[in-house]
C-alpha cells in the first residue's frame, strides 16, 4: 500500500481559462506538473452557485459539470495544486489522502 493524494477539480463545460476550454487548460497544466492518469468525468446533473445544470431531454444543457481527477504522490499533487490555483480562480479544488493498492508484479 502506498500513501498518495487524490485531487479533484470541479469545472463546467462552459468554463474558459485564458480563452481556452477550462478542461483542456487544466489537463495541459496537469501534464506539465508531471501528473499521470488524470481523468475527466462529465456529469449528467449538478447544482452549484449558478443553479442546477442537467442533461435532461427538456433542458439540453451545454453547461454540464466536469470533474477532473488524479491520484499521485503528495509532492506531485502539491506541485500541481500550486500551478493550478492561480489558473482556476474561484473554482472548487479538493485534495484528500488515499491509500493506493496495486497488484504486485511477480518479478518485481
């Protein structure tokens, strides 16, 4: 078992950072910070400061929630957070400790 940090960033599809889609800007910065295994999940519904965002047939929202997640060493996540904070402004970013369980290689 390895100790690590979990990073989660909450965005929406319509968010833009420095004139680019926020998701792409965040992914590029995570890559630059050395994170691996970063995933983006598109939500079907969410509620935040600006109301409810839903993918129901009646609303056909193009502003659905996006969640960017990564698990890596504390030092890499801390480095990524220090780079992300100035970029993402008031958008929500959370970290918490996790234990990583991986199957051991037989010849390791």
